[in-house]
C-alpha cells in the first residue's frame, strides 16, 4: 500500500507486514503500520468498556472524606458545579468539557466507528466521524483524572479519613483502558478499513491527506478527501502564523498562571493562598515529595517545555534550518501527545472543592490563576494541532512549497 507520512509528507510504499514488524517512515520514523495489532473486534470491546465505565464514573461519588464525623462525597460533576457556583463560569465550562463531554463524545464516536466496521456497511459519514474522533481523543482525559485523584487521595488520607468510592474505581478502570486502547492500533488501520489505500496516480503529481494519509492527485487540492471528508490542502493554511499567535498567547498567559494563586483555603485561623510553586513547596515540606514531583512535571515542566519546544519549531521552520530534522519531528510528536497531562493541577483544585469544604472547619476555593492556567494548556495544545511539521522538511530542503511526489519510496521496516 502507498501512504503519505503525516509528519514529514514523504509518500512511500508499505510492504505486507508479518510477525511483530512495524513500518516506519524512512525520513522521520513515524509509525505507519503495525503487523501485530489486535483485531478491531478486540478494540471495539475495549471501547465499549470505556463507554460503559464512564456512566458510573460520572454519576457515582469518586471519593469521600470525613472530618469530625461529617462525611463529604465528591462527584466529578460536583467539582464543576462548585467552580460555577464560585462565579467562574468559563473555567467551569472548560473543566466540564474535558471531564465530562469530551470523554463521552470520544468513546461514543470510537465505539460507533468500530461497530460499523464489523459489518459490511460503509456509510458516507463514517470517515468524517472517525476524523472527529481523532480530533477529540487528545482532549479526552480520563487517564489524567487518575493522576489528579492519586494526588488528592494521598493528601486527604494523611489529613482526614479519605477513601476511593465506586465512581473513583470506575474512573481508574476507564483511564487505564484508555491508555491501553490508544496503543492498540494505528489510526491507519481504521482508515484502511473505511476505504482502502490508493496507489499514486500514474504520471501525475501526488499529495497526501493530512488527516487520513490517503495519497491523491494534486489536482484534487481544495476538494473534500474521499475517505475522511476533510478539505484537501497540500499543507495546512497559515500554519506558522496561527501557531505563532497561539504560542504568543501561551506566553502572555504564563505569567498570571504562575504568579497568582491557583486556590485558597479558608480556615478558622485565617486564609491561605497557594500558587502552583507554593503548592509544590508545601508537598515537599510535608513529606509528599513524590506528589510534588508529579505536580512539577505536569504543571510546570510540560507547559513550559511545550512553549519552548513550539518556539524552536516555529523559528526552525521560518529560518529553513536544515539540522536535526528527525529530532524536531520527534519533539513535535511528544508535544502533540503530552499536552493533556498539564490539566492535573486544575483537576486537583476542582475535585478538592466539594471534597474538603466543611462549613465552619475548612473551605477550599479556586483562585485567579486557575483560568489562565487552563487557557495556557489549551493554547499550547491548539498550537501543536495547528502546526504543520511537514513545513520543517519543506523549508530545510530549500523549497518554497512542498514536494509533490510522483512515486512512493519504500518505508522502513523494523522488528
């Protein structure tokens, strides 16, 4: 089969694979296909499991805490409602989208696509639905809830009688299955089932769809892709300018996100505000250094690393830097995949509010930095999505525009 690498644009042929062999792009090492993948029937079973687990995860209490004989239970939705009740509707809607809406939409769309592929029916909307599923899946964060819940559980267990409830166990199960499910097949396996790959048109310049990697004649630019329905472009339009604007927004939001408090606690002995850095310092001082490391990585190193990394990629593409192209493409892939983990800290705040707010004893509230921080994470994720890594290879090879191959080169095959 012939495919176009989504990361560097190289059009190449992938031979039949056997055993545990993997086909990788000969230029940037992007995984194009795998031989030893579970059947789509197995993937469908896992997808249904996630969808079913999300129902109790969102309706049953996830954790409980007891203080002086009073017990509070925290639901995922109660944290969102508490943030809304504090007069922060934008933050509440963003948290609601990531915690509730995106996981359900993503798992529902994947389940429907895989269920249809088990039949002989190939409706015209199937490719578009899988395209939407692929766009949403990086924003669905049930696995990030596991990390946030672990931090909350370890802190509350030390201070009060906290325990994981049935909804929490369902969240953990859904998160673990999601992590495994992301590794079960390459998206191209599904695309190939929706519509087979095509050979490059004989004697005609070719281009690859940036969503489903289908190789098509260059004359189809501007028309919908016959497999996924996306409007075909040789390269993403205004990629560098849109990405630059989002990265700049991330830098501008970075200062208030880390300077102002993320949350504040009201106790009989007074009010205490905590920035992200102060929260980390407190974790180390109280012996929870391992939780502090988690927060440092998720809430400080990853957002800052994404901004610095995207800046490097933008400058490289703009200047036509020809060095370390494969490394830059690997950096882009990491930035694109790890962005959602930065939501750990806002989730900790949202779930702590209903769990540890006891009238007359302690009250926990979100503070000024919560919204800028969520927007920093969203801006960097959107920047990675709008950036076209193929521009790195175009600029480095001294072309004003992308290469338009007539025949495909062979992909690399590794055990």
